[in-house]
């Protein structure tokens, strides 16, 4: 062994260690969770703030890492060649290549990258001060490579759309739920909030045929009886027909009213179309301090009503109080068989079966009537793509309950 070989061996070990550092740093910053770093930064962690700033400047960071990694790898290969040639003569070149390939692959690439992948935030925070110093030292080289990138970008067009799509956000939420980062009910709430902006009033309204309303000329006793029978706290008031709704009355005002004239207790009501998004309806209801809106059709007639509770239920699910009879809109009765309420949203039903169909109807009853091209009768059946539909109950020409058998797609 040459007398000066020990310092060279120590230097070679240091170069391999630096190769491992650069490899691990690259993996850590490429897989780091920026949201987690941002939260830690807001809590006062200075290293997390530095790591986040470096991650945001990823082009300069990557240039520094690649320059450093190539320098140490080339230097270690050259030093190993000199060392092994001193030991074994001309055969040392081949031996050096074989040994350094194994050493760099195991200790300079695979092992450090595997470790950094398991704890990217911790390693990024550990590495941040060192890599920041190297970025300052290699600033001139980073600037040169930045100009080279600008030149290349003139010939190669790159899409600038780097935002997260709705589908990607839903996937992130699902993965967080599967990994245990958030609870299942929290995942469902987030998904409901994401879908909230796409839901139209037509999918949540109570149809005109099911609306309990008060005519302006009815006696106080008749009005009180309607409140008692329906269990509602508010009822719309109309003049002559339901197409002329003039406002809404509250049960509290009715039972404190002196006399028979309800004109003074009628509150104004909000009028909307069925195409309005519930995400826009909610702030309108809050701004005008309304709990109920009248949904009108293109001719100005009344299609139905939508309440503040209907809108909130789209976010948090069904809300039942002690006076409600619990009704499941969609109830599974078999492996692929469901009983669906005719008044439920046809869009929700299609989502359940993972179908992306668009139909003109808002409710299951409307969809059934459209497919049958006639008023539904108990026992009527029809096929719709992978759905077998049977009418179970009919009430006043309306499909009250429908049984749907779903045939899953066959996987090849």
C-alpha cells in the first residue's frame, strides 16, 4: 500500500458521503409536503421556512444539487482510479470502475434516496442550511443554467397550468382518508364541499306537488291546522294559485297573531330559477335573512321551494329533528339492488352507480316518467344502460318508490 493512500481513502469516503447527501437532498425536496412545511413555518420553525423557500425556488435548488452531485461523483471516480492503479497497475482501471459503480449505486444513490423518501420533511429541514450556502457559492453557475433554460423554452413550449384540478384534490382527500390522516366523515364532508359548487337548485328543491302552502283567504284555524299537520315552522303564502306566491309566514307569528288578518305577518320571500347553484343561493339567503326560496320555471310559474336546511344538507347530509319521520332516499336492499325515493335527486342516483349521464329531469320520478313516456304505474319496468328499473309504489301519478338493480361493469 502506498504511504500516501490513507488520506486518499479518507477523501474518497468523504466524496461518497457527499454523493449520498446530494442524492438524498434531491429526493427529499422532490417529495416534500409543502403544506406541512408551511404549517410548521407558520408555527415559528425557521428551518421549515428556509426549506419551504428553497422548495419554491426549485430550479436553482436542482441546479445546485446536480452540479454538486456531478462534481463529487466525477472526483470520486478519478480518485478511485488513481488509488486502484497504484495498487494493481493497469488492472486498477477496471477494478476501480467495478468497485465505484457498486459503492456509488448502494451508498450514494439507493440507500440515501430510500431514507429521504421515508422522511422528506425532516431531511429537507436538515439539509436546508447546507444547500442554501452551496446555492450562494454556485450562484454564477445557476444563473448560466437559468439563461440556458430560457433559451431552450423558446423552442420547447411548456404548459403553465400547474394548478390542482378538482379531480386531483378529491384524489388527495381519498388518499389522506386511506392513510388515516383524516377521518372518513371528514373526507366525506370535504368531498361534499368540493361538489357543492356544481349542484343546482333543481337537484335539491321540494317539488310543487309536495309543498304545503297557505292561501291568503284561509282562516286562522285552518292555517294553524296546516302547521300542526305538516310539522313545518314556515309555510309559503299564495294568492289564488301556487303560481302567485306572495311571501312566507312563521308559526311563531301565527300563534301570537291577534285577529284573522295575516297580511302583517307575511315576510318577503326570495325568487330564483332552478339553474341557480346552491353555492350562490346560500349567501343570498343569509344576506336577505330568508330561510326559504321559491323556485320558478321559465314561464314564471312555481316549480317548488328550497329551504336553507335543504342547502345545508348538501354539505353535511340529512338533518333529522325529533319530529321528522326518517326517510332514506336511497336504501340498499341487496348486493346490487337499491330502493330509491321518487323525489330524490337523479344526479345523486347516477353518482351512486358511478354513471356520468346527463338527463333533463331533476328527480328520479321525472326521469322514470321520461323513460316510460307515460305516467308510471306500479309494476312498470324498463332498462337504462346497466340499470334495471321497477316501479314499486305510485301515489297520485307520481313514482313514490323505485327498485333499481345495478349490473357492474365486467372487468377484463
